[in-house]
């Protein structure tokens, strides 16, 4: 919708787009170097993304307002409706990013952070920094070091970098790691992940993850996940007219009796009784 504005800094390029996407439009992206995208409006209801080709509907999720795409990770997108959007793209050379992070957090931690994708809907300060970068890209007025430091702040604010001294040394998961688990679980229709998949999400071994997870939540990973599935069942009971049997099938329970048993254990009543009580309030 307007000429693309861009500016090259040391080891990175910042690009500002103002565009319109048609319904049904599709995109594909792959690079040997990392990329950050920050949208200045909520596009989660118009754009879906996936990192797996083929059965897009099985693996798709809403595109959040800020994402970090690691080097070598493919990304497919599709638009469900015609809409306009603007976003800042930051393309970074992976060696430049590694050189920037390593002195502060160490090479090993930096390499781990570079390999972990990040998707954030609540952008807060990151969006403020991104708008400052756009200002400098659109009308350069300061030394390039200013823009480079703004991008550096975005990188450290967005990437999954553990606080020094808090990398599970106290036997607990960080809040950022818990947020990543919750976000990944919420994107799944049946709210189910294996322990191995949960451990992979936060970058830990399966055995170590199970130990620190219980220290953090007081529950085993599967107990915690079962509670989340019951929370989802409550949402469906309140906000839909689905039968209890259909909800059980959607959430991966073996049958209605299985859901009813677990629901009674956690919520204190059957799903049908809980729905009647809530709707009568």
C-alpha cells in the first residue's frame, strides 16, 4: 500500500511494510539466517501459520503480533480474509546475532536461544522499540549505532534468554518456560502433548524436565495437562452447545464416561451438572 522502507545496519536489515493481503493468499519463507516480524495490529484472526508442510489444517495456528523465526525453520502462511497490515521485518545474520549475545550469556546459551522459535501476542515494550526503529528507517536522523541498539533491545526482549543464575539452578522452570508450554498447549485442539514434546518446548531433557516441572507446579506433566484439558472442557461447556460426548471426543478422552470421571475428580461434579449450574447463575 506504500513504498517499502528499509535500512541496512551492521549485520542486519530492517524493513517496514504497509500491505494488503487478499483472502486465500499464501506465503512461504525459509532462510539460513534468523528473522523477527513485529505486526502493529492484531492479525491473529486473519493469518494462520505453520512450520510443517502438507496437512496445514492439522498444524496451523494464529500468527501472533511478534515472532522470532530461527535460521533454517520454514514458515507457511495463509490469509482467511482480505485485510491491511503493517509490520517491521528484521533480517539478521546469524553470526552477527551470536556475536552480539555471546559476551553476555555465553556461546552455548546464545546458540540455544537462536534455535528456539518465539511467538508473542502481547508485545508491550517490543512494539514501542519497533516503532522507534521504523522512525529511524523511514527518516534516518541518528548514527547507525542507535538503530542497531534498538534492534538489540528487541532481540533480548523477544528471544527466550534465561536470566543469569536462574537456568533451573533452583530446580524450577522459569515463568517464560511455563508461558511457552501454556501457549503451545492452547494452540492444540485436544490440549495434548507428550512429556517429550513438553520437554522439547522448553529445551530440556525429558527426565530433567519431569523433575523440575513437578517442583514448579506440584503436579506431574500429565496431571497438569489433564487439568488444562478440563479447563478447556469447561470453556466448551459454557460457550458451545456441543454434547458432552462430542466434547470428550474433541479433547481426546476415550469416551463420555472417561471425561465424566476425570471431570468429577477435578471439578467436583459431572460435566452436565456443572453446565446446568453455570448457566443457571
